[in-house]
């Protein structure tokens, strides 16, 4: 007959097994949470407290991971003069004008009421909403900045509303030649080359060059400026900005999402289009997504658009280069 183990010994063994299971379960749960957070941004980023010009306490957030690099003020719903919170529902019912980048983080929803604008009209300025709930942009409402990043469960953009980064691009990647050299009013390049309308030789009809070939599946570069026509007027239209929309379920678009190049007028080339990324399960609506080049003495090249969606219905997508303002030269 085998010896009988003491009851206390059995209890100790069971307790050890239980502790090991808890440890491994904790590790796996933490790892999975980390993966999910990385997709749309770190949930608990290191921040520093500061006070803005209006005496409102804000936090500074910095992130540099993957294709997104952000340095922005971590704001609350109250900072944006809204009602509620980003962990429940934040309701923005009045215009918000910013002079620096912002980053909003929460587990709730965001609703921007009709005719309300949230704008940072500075080249390269970013507006970012990283929310677990739903985001609704009402009709005739506007989000306007150099970069706009929205992560949400669902996103709806109402009739005649816009997520707009046109002509607000920051600096293109280093060591690129998207902005043409000289004072010939040529268009900027990015996804396509810019045009040039002053050269007679066939080999010299192009403006700025194409760049950012290495990240075609996830483009995140600003467009480039067109060239001007003199030392006093060295540049034409500015390059387009960047938009990234990460939506778990449906993106219902009845307005517009734009990262177009700026117009150069009759004395400068058009800027090139910027970058737009849309990742959603469903993309539908009667709206428009555009990273077209800007018009000018010569047209700017188109930007880049990446759509990763299970289904796309009715939405119009344009990424063409533009044309000479008066002669309407062919698009690039």
C-alpha cells in the first residue's frame, strides 16, 4: 500500500499550482492588452503637466511609434469647452480654435455638433482623438489641421462636413526633392510628379519628384510645396496634410476627407497632395476622400491614399494631380 501524503502537503501543492496559473494568466492578459493598445495608441502614456496661456492645466503627450509621431497637449473635454468627458460622452457645441497640437484619450464617445469647427490652421499641427467608443461629426462641421488622427469603434461624418488637412502639410521627409528647384512655377511632387509648363524640352516637363516609396501600404508623408516665380515669391501652393482613420466597425462618410495640395495661383505651382489612411470594416456613404494635387501655374502631383476595408460602398476616391489654372493642362 503506497504511503499517504499528508493533507497539508497536498494543500501546499495545489496552492503552488494555483499561483503559477495566476502568474501566467496575468502575463498573457497584459500582453494581449498591449497589442490592442498599440494598434490605436498607448493607453497610459507618460505625460507632463503644464499650464496654457488661459491658465488651463493641460498635459504634454509624446509618442513616436511606427508610422505616427506625435507631440501634443493631452486635453480633456473641458479643455475644449465641451460638455461631459472622453470616458463617457464628450459633446462639443462651440467652435474651438487651437494654436498647438492636441491629443484626446478616453474610453467613451465624441460628438461634434452641426456647424461646429475644431481647427488648428498651422502647417503640421495635429488633432488626434483616440477613443474606444463612437465618434460623430455633425453636418456642416469641420476638423481642420495639418494632421488628423481618429481611432474609434465607429465614425460618422455628416452631410457637408469635413476632415480637412488641405494645404496644411508640414515638412516632407528629409532628402526628398518634392519641391521643384528654381522659379518656374512648377508643381510639387509626392505620389505623382508635379508638372512644369515653362520648359520646351520634352525631358524637362516635370516639376517635383515622387517620394516615400517605402511605405506605400501605410503612407504618412506630407505633400510638397510648388515652386514660385521669383526670389521674392519662391514657393507656390503648400503641400497637403495627413489623415489617419482607424475604425473597428463602420465609417459612414457623407462629407469629405481631404489632404489636397494648396493652389499656387497664377504665379506659383500647385502643392502636391498629402496622405490618407483609412482602416475600417465597412466604408460607405456618398462622401469623398481626396489627396489631389493643387492647381497653379503648373499642377501639383497627387498624394497617396491607403484603404484597408472589408467592404467599400459608393464613396468617391480621388488622388489625381491637378492642372494649370487657365489653360487646364492635363492632370498628372
